[in-house]
């Protein structure tokens, strides 16, 4: 769990790589876009045909 572990922040700094443990913009977190979900439209039943 030190410089050799690439899954930790210290290891990523040592290797010079980026990832979930060490992102580029750690100070600013982009807000997720809210997805609006519309209620499903109720379909009318098909009219019965007279035989």
C-alpha cells in the first residue's frame, strides 16, 4: 500500500498515471445532469370489430 501499488493515490503519483484514485480535476466535481422521466402514456384498447 505504498508507492508500488498503482491502485492508491501515492502509487499513481509515483507512476505518473491518473484514474479514479487520482483524477485530473479533483477540486471541481461536475454535477450530473438530471434526467427527466415522463410518465408512460396509456394506450387505448383497440376497438373490437363486429363480425
